[in-house]
């Protein structure tokens, strides 16, 4: 059996954030709880949405206590603020961090027995849908606006908790590339590589099937064609729009079929060192692709290479494997992604603890090659 869960309604295209007004009116919502982070206020991205609230006289309460790699406290403070606000829907604006925090808030408000947040880790048995949420991504990476996952740090346990819950999916996704124009080069590169990682990991996960493959191959193709252009010129409206769609398309697949150990290994780096999620994934992806090439997934690498733009005519499976890995490395280098863990302040002495945490991550179950703590440790050392 295959399952697919997507938003009720999604909008795409430059300027589409204006539909907040129609969607709120259509659903009878009166007041928004606006979740975003301080940098998005500083860079004027939040103002682009506040303009829609004000032009349409939609009352709103602003909540911006969200840090990149958000914590349990960010969710719990948000729950208190939501309850005090008198709002009846959430508008989440940001990268994965703000959208994930909003998902946690929306879930806990309607499922108060999970107020500790820790009990939401993994697949939680919530009974009620989250507060209805409109999600507007400002990065082209996580696809948090269309996924049934959110990722929150348990600081006490030094752990990134992946929470999987169909009740958290935003009712409405509003994918407006204009909200992404202000992303600096490094963030564009890292988040774009996060999207590529989603597409590749869920293309080779054992649960992949015809529909998810269709999404992931298209996402890989669009990212290969547009990511470098979006990094080189943040005002390239064609590349920005294509990346905004590609990351969403990747999300339609991975949210429903799962990921693999690139994500398992990236999560502890976020928990231990606050490494940006996209940087961690981008750096680890080629190493894990090499490792997973020794599994049944190897037969699909040639399709990855082709979607990356390689002429694969006449290639053997082994040549397809090399071509796929090389094309990912070439893209990564061309957008200045760091290539070694030692370059991003990872401590070699932590590798055994990182490997245990990665092995226990929810995403490990989706990896095409059965793995072990020892194997993961060896990949970290190779990437170091
Ligand atoms: N829910 C999911 O399915 C899912 C999937 C992958 C990752 N994640 C999680 O998402 C988080 C990462 O999200 P992210 O990579 O989108 O980044 P982010 O939300 O952590 O944002 C990083 C920084 O970039 C800034 N920023 C975001 N958009 C900007 C813009 N348009 N202009 C200028 N600055 C901008 C933010 O203010 C922040 O300071 C991690 O916690 C990760 O684990 C979630
Ligand atoms: Fe990711």
C-alpha cells in the first residue's frame, strides 16, 4: 500500500502571498497568529506578509521567538502566546525553523497532552489536527510547508527530534518566490542542496514508488538546472521560481516515502554544533551516496545522473553510479559548499557519539542499505 498526504490547497508564483486574504475569508478565520523569526523581520521579509494583513484588515499577533534549529522552548513559549492571542489560525513564514515551530505549536494547542513536546518525537499518536496553518516558505529547501514532519531540538538531551504526524500538515501552502529573493548566497546554496538531498534520498529509499519517483526525478532535474543560477544571482526570477517549486515537488515525495542516513547524520550536527541543516546535508550527501551505491539502490543512480543533466547513453550501471556521485559533487563545489566536516568545526572526538545519535534517528529506517553504528562512524570519519 502507498499513501500520499498533501496540503488541502497550495499556491505558487511571484506575489501569490496575497491569497492569504481570500483563504482566510473563505475559511472564516478572524485573527492570525504570525510565526516567524527575527532575521526575517530584520531583512524585511515579514513586512511583505504584514502588508497583506494590513491591506486586508486582518488582525494578527506576531510571534518571533524562533531560533534557527528551533528548540522545545520555542514551541512551548509559542503555545502560551497563541493561547493568549485570541487567534484562530496560524500563518507561518520562514525557513524550516519557523514553519516547524509553528507546526509544533499548532499540534500542542489542539493536543495538550503532548505539552512536554518530547513525547511528540517519532510517530506520535495525536488525535486532533493542528490549528489550521498557512505556511509560506522563505527558503527553497526544507519543503516544511508540504511535509508531515517537523524537527525540534531537545537541548537537554542534545538531540534533534524528528516528529512525524499527518495532523501537522499545513492546510494551505503559499509558495511565493518573492519571499526568497533576499536569501544570501550561502543560504540559497545550502537550502537548495537540502532539497536535492531530499530528492535523492527519497528516490532511492525502499518505499519509493511510481508517484514519488516522478516527483523526485523532476525535482532533481529542476535543481540541477536552476540552483547555481539562483546562487549566482539572487534576483534571477526564473531560477528563484523554479527552485521554489522544485523544493516543494521534492517534499511531496519525501514526506510520504521517507529519507535516509544523510538526514540521520545531519541531525546530530545540528544538535551538537548548530550546523545549518542544508550545509550538513550538502556536505554528507556524496559520501552517503558512495556508501549506498553498494545496495539494490545502485540500479537507480543512472536515472539520478540523467536528471542531473549527464548524457547517460550507453552507460553501464557502475558508470551511472560514478556519474551520479560526480555530478552532485560538481554542483556542490560550484556553489562553494564546504567538503569536509573538519572545515565546519565538527570535533573528531565527538564522532562516536554522533554516530550513535545518527543511527537512532527516525530517518535511518528509510536508508536503502542496512546500516550500523560502525558504518555510520566510518562515513563520518571519511567526511572529516
Ligand atoms: N519539516 C521538514 O520536513 C523539514 C525538512 C528538512 C529540514 N527541516 C528543518 O528545518 C530547519 C532548517 O530550515 P532552513 O534550512 O529553511 O533554514 P532556517 O529556517 O533555519 O533559517 C536559517 C536562517 O536563514 C534566515 N532566512 C530564511 N529565509 C530568509 C530569506 N528569505 N532572506 C534572508 N534570510 C532568510 C532565517 O531567518 C534564519 O536566520 C532545520 O531545523 C531542519 O532540521 C525540516
Ligand atoms: Fe532536509
